């Protein structure tokens, strides 16, 4: 039987916007966060405290955190790749931070300029400092099934990094298909390795939809009982260090599927479509979400 309830983390403000060339105004980012809240999202990935030279779109990280209207019962998370990022993030009071490692050495180098082992060394004090202030740490594991530089990634490579993350006390493990090449059985194999070491409630899927497989992959995860997923309103997104990768699976598409399955999310799909239309308007293009387009055309 499938889970009766699923929690979505909308990563649109962060993953969705990080790759946009034109700078999006801080107030528009804050408004997107607010619209996601109004649509019923209770977990929102707001921004990242990374180098502005590497990701210029996220340079207004602290300003975005200051501009959002903090709502009760909502968890606002931010990415922090190192202690410098954490130190900058802490005064903005994130509810949760995200460290991000990769199952592939080449991607680790391109994305965060260090090896997998070095990244874990860097994250260890970040996790410790976050925990010391009562902040939960999620870990993203990029390239869990495929890498833009190394090609196929196997489940043993995934498990190795899952264990490293667990070893430094990362609370939650997100299995990420950065370039969207995963198919259901392959995703399940990666998920299985995460579930060997993390409880079901602390495992999530983060699937980019480059090859149109993300909904099928989410369904395959539901069959395993996995009930936490990252999605991106309007299907925004991509990673600057994964060329050609498109956005995360659209939140609207996932909610439509879950509604059809009778699985609760607490999300109002019409308000979610409004949020997607808003940010797509800011970016000057139609939403990538098929459901978003269909509902807007009605
Ligand atoms: P580095 O150059 O190796 O870092 O970058 P460094 O420690 O040698 O410092 C170099 C300069 O960066 C210094 O400044 C530091 O102060 C500054 P300078 O002296 O030259 O003026 N610096 C920072 N500035 C602001 N915030 C910081 C920070 N750290 C150092 N936190 C670093 C290492 C990790 C910083 C860099 O590689 C970086 O910022 N990478 C960005 C990676 C990124 O944001 N990628 C996209 C997000 S991950 C993703 O999308 C995948 C995910 O969605 C899951 C999936 O789909 O797979 C999560
Ligand atoms: Mg991503």
C-alpha cells in the first residue's frame, strides 16, 4: 500500500532559481516563498549560502531570508556548503540547513571544488555547529544514479556516501538524481541503500525531470513507502554544474498525481498553480509544469 500522506519540500526558490542568468529581484523571491506558503507548503528551501562568484543568483541570500514573512509551522531551509556558509546563514535563523555531497568524484570537484572525502571533512563541523544551535541537517546526495561527467553511478557508490553522511551525523538523506537520467528500478536500488542506514521518515527523493522520468520515479519510491520529496514549483531549476539538466519535477505535477492517488499533501493545487504562474511571469516564460499549463488554460 502507498503512503497516505506525502510531504513536499518546494525547492523552487533555491534549486529553481539558482541557474537563472537574469537576477531575480529579492522581493520577487520573497513573494514566491509567501505564495508557496499560501498554497499549503510547510517546507520551503529558500536560498543557499554559497559563493556569489560561483552562483550569483543566490548572492542576496541574507536579504531574501530577511524579506520573507516567517509563518508559524513552516520550515525554511538553506544550503550551506561549509562553515563560512553556515556562519552567514545562522543570523538569518534557518529552521534547517542542507549540506550537499555527490556520489561521483568528478561532480564533487565541479560543484563544490573538492573531493568527496574533503567535502565530508568540511561538512562535519557544519553539522556539529548546526546541531549545537538546535538546527536539523539534511544531506543531499547528488548524482545518485548518473553523473554528467562520469556517466553511470552504481548503488555501491551511493551507499559509500550515505555511510559517510551518517558518520558525521547528517539527520536526513536526500537521494538526488541531478541530471534526471534515473528510471524506476535504478532509483529504487539507490533508495534501498539510503534506507539501509536511515529510517523511512528521514529519506527523501529529489528528482530532476530532464528525461521526463521523475513522476515514474516518485511512484516507484511511493511503492517503497518513501513519503518525502523535493519538488519545484513550475518545474523550475537546474544545477549550474550539470550542463543541460533541466528543472526538478514540477510541484504541480506531483500534487496532481498524489491527489489522483488519494494521497494527502495539504497543498491547494490552484494556489500552487498561481505561485508557478507568478514566478514564470517574472522570468518571462510559461511554466514548465504540464499540470500548471493545463489548469491555467481552463
Ligand atoms: P572554493 O573556491 O573552493 O572555496 O569554493 P574557498 O574556501 O577556497 O574560498 C574561495 C572564495 O570563496 C573566498 O573568497 C571565500 O571567502 C569564498 P575570496 O577570498 O576569493 O573573495 N567563499 C564563500 N563565500 C560565500 N559563501 C560561502 C563561501 N565559501 C567560500 N559559503 C564553494 C567552495 C563550496 C564555496 C564553492 O564551490 C561554491 O560556492 N559552490 C557552489 C555550489 C552550488 O551552489 N551548487 C548548486 C547547489 S547544489 C545542487 O544544486 C544539487 C542539489 O539540488 C541536489 C541535486 O540535484 O543533485 C542540492
Ligand atoms: Mg537539484
